[in-house]
């Protein structure tokens, strides 16, 4: 395989990656189907913004956001069934059951852990030690601008956390299991070692307690943009969206079996952050995973991170501790 030169890097030398929007297939079928899969993403995006902008205070609460989020996932699952992106990514019973295990794990255990030692504690500390009137300049800005800034700043942090995971071994050990997925579908964002989900989830939950409306509005960006990272649906995504926001196409390149291709498209919502730092690749990939597409079993996913930390720590210590010199036998 020759690969394609993107910037200074050869992409797709190890595994096939399609580069450039002009080479990506369009939605096939009748006019109704093409209409739906062209306008679904922007319509849902603007509907969510209008809803969170105008909903009365009694409805605009975190529990409504969680409920809408679950209903939206079910709707997207139906879209995957109607218009899959790749036949090879079709959901099997085995995939679905293991996915639901991780989704359930994410909803229960991580929420508890997060509340006790994660953002709950951090947010409480920040709330009690900071003079919040200093933030009046922020909260007096237009609501939509606040929401865009919150979403952008949060994603900026996620970008560097994710990029760090791909460049520093102790962090990579938490993220590697997620890169063993061999297909994308709506539940795949939850698949991985729980320690990674904790790192990624840090800072999400506790923010619900203050600046509620702007944060809920920022959450709508996440729900109607970054959710498409892991989905098996073919859309005719508008050009402005692909320029500004992350897409399934971008994220499939990130999950490609081609090593160079995985070192791109780190952001969750704002792909423009990748454009700013020169890590964006516009394209898509069908062949995903690590080690030629080996499917990592659940028990290995659970044990992977602590095991790799132990191995790396032992190696690190051995290099630094004085080695016992051999005593000649008498
Ligand atoms: Zn990654």
C-alpha cells in the first residue's frame, strides 16, 4: 500500500484510509431517504439549541438532559439500522451485549466513583474557595456565547488529554483498549477500560450545579455533535459542519488500523481545534482496530490498564535501581 501524503505524513500505508471529502460516498436511495440523511444532523442541532434556550426553568434541568440523551441514542440506533455506513459494521448480538455491558458500567459505577472522588470533590473545593462574583463578566455575556465558550474550552481540554493519551505510555495504557474496537456504533463511546472513562469524565458531572442554563446548552453541542463520533450511519454532512465539527468520518480515521492515521482528529466536538494544531485529517476508514483487528475480550479490557501500569512501572524501576552484582561462587 502506498498511502497518501497529508501535510508531512504518509497516511494509509499500513491499512486503507480514504482521504478527501470528494472520495467519500454519498447517501444512496430515493429522494426522501436522501433528504432525511442530509438534514437530520443540522435540524437536530438547531432544535436542541432552541429547546435549551427557551425551555422554562422547571424543564431545563440535568435530569431532562439525561432523559433526552437516552431517547436520542435510541433514535440513532434506528438510523443505523435503516442506513448503515458500512455493512461490515453491522451490529451482531455479541457486539450489542458487550456494548451494553460497558454502557451499564459507565452509567452506574462511574457515576458513583465520579461523585465521590472525581469532579464532585473538585467542584466543591472550587465552589467554596473561589469568589464567584469575579465571574460576573462571563455570566453577563449572551447565553449562546457562554455555551459556545464552555463547550470549546471543555473540548480544548479533552483534545490535549486525548493527544496526551496517544503520546505518553501511562496514559496510553488507559486508552488503548478503546482502540481495539473493530466497528463504530452508537454505544462504542462507552467501550474501554473504566479508568479511561474516569479521566475523560472528569469535570463533566459537577458542573451541572452552577451556570446551569449555559452548561446545559453546551451539553447540547456534545449531544448533537460529538455523539456522531461513534455511529454506523451514512450522512451527507454539510460542508460547514465538517469544517467546524467532528464527524463519524474524522473519528473512523482516528480508529483506523493505520498507525499514522490514528494520530489525528483528537477533538470530541470542535474538529477546528485539530485544524488549529495541524492534526486534522479529512477522510474516512472502514478497517478499524489494533493488531490487525483483534477483538479485545471484556476481561482483558478490564485488566489491561493496571497490568500495563505494573509492567511499565517495574521496567522503570529496574532501570533506575542498582542491579545486584553477581557474587562469585566460593
Ligand atoms: Zn484515541
